[in-house]
């Protein structure tokens, strides 16, 4: 029931199913065709939901069995999936969607026995079961539709949901409720597998079969967290934990009602539409919305035990600032990108970032910093377990053979060797550092901060275009920041937060160097061979040593 294992298995399931369905999509009619309200300009298969749902439900069913709550959740997810697939093929109307959503919500509420018993500002007075059940069905349907309508840009709904799952999953883990952690990890894996094909420009869309399931699962987990697992959490906290999709749909419904339009008529009033109309490009809009969602869910984490009034006040303030700013920008004619002359300050900044030293310094820092850490880190651990030693020795032999006899530079063996050396060195220096390394920990942390700065500078201002970022990379950054902020106090193994953060920094730094097609015998690959050889020798020469972590 290790959540990391669940995550990996779910990613694999999602990434295996989506390419298969991608080829089937034209035959069965699972194609999203362009129209004036949509952003894409070419037909795209709507099969991402197949990978998301399978990636989430298969591990859940195998690991958790079929208690009433789990069985009702799985059954509700399958109902939503069936109705969603029908809608993806036939463009069903809103009323058919509501039928499927009502059935799914009803299964969890009346069969699974999950419902809301108290509301914000009403104290801990327990509502009658019948009223709580009705309210929960309506709330679940509302979140499903909010997430469904948020699915308007590549990576948008999946990324927003993933940010909510990180916080909700951590809170469930902190409370010791393993079934909720499994479900959150499984859905997160399904989303990550899907995002592999959905980063702009998207190869597939998730469709209603995926977006409704996302909203359903997040809503169920939030109700489960606040009403059963950790009842000390404020009943207003779900507004922040679910985040921007609810704010967006409420504003859209208000605008439609104010203009006399039907609530169910599709319009371009969503946040992502309005930001694009202000001149932001696709990636900028997605990153802005990721940032807003991260603000909301992080606030939910830190304020979860605060008063209902404080949480509702913050939620309303964010709502007013967001839509007040959008309205002002639209009415004043403000645009994100204007064609205008360059100011003297802009010219100075441009000259600075294009200076040869500014261009070279980040590359030098990354090129020297990673090899230095690999070699020093491998030689600075107090013990290397047998399994680490055996794998390191094998990778060292394979990497050395590839460098000597291989014909290409950026092969999977080279990457496996470099990535393996990076992760092993980070893990062992965190869990079993030598005494002198532990005393100089500040220098280690400083090196990683400089590496992160060098990566950002090289990607942001470098002239080379081989290493391209996309909004999914910003999700990774947000996840790293989240782990650095509160992972140590939430995870069972506090050191794992730093292992993940530092590993990601090293992997991005390594990828930045490998993307430049370096010579066969370069500093990074040679350092990786040396580091793996040291770890292999240490682990195999001291068999039966202590088990770490």
C-alpha cells in the first residue's frame, strides 16, 4: 500500500491505455472537433479519460477491496465513465449528464454512507441525515460540473486537480487514512500519465469521461477528509481545497444569469477564455491558473483549523480581487502583449541577459555543479546497502560500456546511468551521510539552490532551444515547493521531501546538459560512472551492512 508504488503503477496503466485508445478513437467517434468556442484548430481524440479512470480505479479495486464506501466510489466512477464516453461520442445534452452525475453521487451518499453533517458558520450542529444527504448529492454534482467546465485548455483541468490531490492526499496521509491515500495516489498517477499526452499542443483530450471523474473523486475525498477522517478541519476548508474550479463556475453562472442567458448555454466567460481574450498565450494562461490554484489549496492546508469566517473571508477576497481585476482589464482595454517601443530600462535588462557572461555562467554552474555533487556525494556516505551497491555496480558497467562502444550519446542507458547516480547520491547523502558531510550540510543545500537558480536562468534566458519547458514543468516546480514547505511535517519519512526536491533539481540539470548533445566522454557521464563505481564497490564490499531508510 506504498503510495509511491501506487502512483507508479497508475502512471504505467494510464500511459499504456491512452495510446491504444488513441488509435481506436476515429473508429468509434471519440474525436473532439473544433468550433468557434474552442481553442484547438484540429480534431483531437477524446480518450484521455480512459487512461485516467483505469489508472485510478484498477489499483483502488485491487488494493482496497469492496467495502461499501470503496465499492460505491468505484461503481459511481464507472457510471460517470459510461455516461462520459457516450457524451464524448454523441455530444449528449446537459440533462443526460446530470442523470449520470446524480446516479454516481447517489451511490456514494446512499450506498457508501458518505455525506456532509455540518456546514460553515453553523457550528457543529449535526444536520439531519436526510438533509445532509441531499446537500452532499448537490455539492458533488456541482464539483463535477465545475471541473468539467474547467477542462478548456491543454493540461488545465488535470493540473488543477493534481494540485488539489497533493494537499488532500498529504492531509489524508497525515491522518493515517490509507484508503484515501491510495485513491488520491492512484488518481494522481492517472493524471500524470495523461499529461504526458496532453501538454500543449495536446495529442489527446480527457473528454467528459475524464473531467467528470476528476471532479467526482476530488469531491468525495474532500468530504471524506473533513466529515469522517479529520472532523477538526473547518467545514469551510473544502472551498479552498477544491479551489479555482468552484470560483470559476459560480462566476460564469452569475454572468450568464445577469445577461439573461441560459445557465446551460456554453459561453466564453470562463477564466481561461477571459485571460486569452486579454492577450495571454496558451501556456501563460495555464501557468497563471496553476498559480492561483496553488495559492488556494496551500491556503487550505495552512488555514484548515482556522475559523469558518476567516476562510470564507479569504475565499471571498480572492474571488473579488480576481474578477475585479479581470473586469477592470477588459473595460480599460489592457492587453498582456503590446507592440510598442522598448524603454531604456527594458533595453538595459535585455542587454544584461544577452551579455556573454550572463549566458555562460549558468551553464558553467550546472555543468560543474552536478558532476561535483555526484562524485563527492558518492564518496561521502557512511554506508551503502547491498541492493544499492548491486544496482550501482550494474549501472556503472553498462554506462561505461555504452560510453566506450556505443554509437549514440543520448541513449536510454546513458540517461539511466546519470539519473540513477543522481537519485542514489541524493538518497544516501540524506539518509546516511558521513560525519563531515553532515557538518557541511549548509554547503550542500547552497549548491542545490545555486543549481536551481542556474537551471532557471539557463532555460529562461539561454539562447539554445533544445530544452523546452511547458506548463507541466511548472506543476513539478509547484510540487517541489509544496514538499519543501510542508512535506517534512506531513510525510512519514521527513527526509523523503528533500530527496524528492533535490532529485528533481539534479534530473532537470542533467537533462539540460544532455539536451545539448555533449561529446561521448563528457564531465557528466564520467562523473556518473565514477559515482556509480564508488557506490557499487562500497555496497558489495560491505555485504550484510545496515539497511537504510
